[in-house]
C-alpha cells in the first residue's frame, strides 16, 4: 500500500493534479449536477444508456469518476487510482465517440463532432501522475508517511532489541 500512495514533494505533481482535477471537475459537474450547461445526472445517464447504448454501470462510473474523482484528485487523494480511471474514461470516449472525428477539436464548427486531442492531453497528464504521484500538499503523501511509519516501526523495534541483546 505504501508504494500506491508514495509521492515526492514536487511542484509538478501538485500542478498536474490541480489543473487536471479542475478541468475534469467542470466536465463531471455537467454530468452529475447539470452545471455549466450540462444535462445533470438523469439526463447524462439517459444519454449514455439510451442514445449511446452504454451499460448503466459504465455510465454511472464515468459520471462519478469525473465528478467525485476530480475532487479527490484536487485534494491529492487516491491520485494514481483516479489518474488510471481518467485514462480508461478518455480511451473509452475516444473509441466510442471521438475517433471518427479525427485529431482536432471542432474549432470552426465544420466537423460533425469533436476530435480527440483533448483526450490525449488528459491521458498524458494522467500518465505523468501515475508515475510521480500527487506531489506537494497531497493527502496521498500523508497516507504514505503513515504507512511508512507503520512499516518502519517493527524494523526499528527489531534493531532496538538487537542492540539491547548486544549490550548484555
């Protein structure tokens, strides 16, 4: 568990997770709460399951992953898990919707939909977070320290016992 939460004290992890978490939160809030012109939970579930034909569990996990997961990412909680889930969500979006539109976003409204350049950026940022962790000021670093201290305690006690035995 320690290695899952372990992170360095870098600014890079902090910057990546705050920017990515903020951007994905806006998309998640559209899906869950109907903010920023979104359809809200029921509308998004209906669109994903009825129009796109996705299983209800997949639709639910996308909505929760983008909304609740992004909040966790902002706090640096379960950074690697959330980054991995964003990769899966973005790959799913590319394969089910955006691949036929090509690489570029629909800047001039002349495509039938959006390309997948945004999704690749999310995947790249998420891959970086998988490697380095949440960085500075993350809850993951607090949890890793706790796991590290618990793992180090038996070793320290064994060293103390060994030292005490050598004294006699």
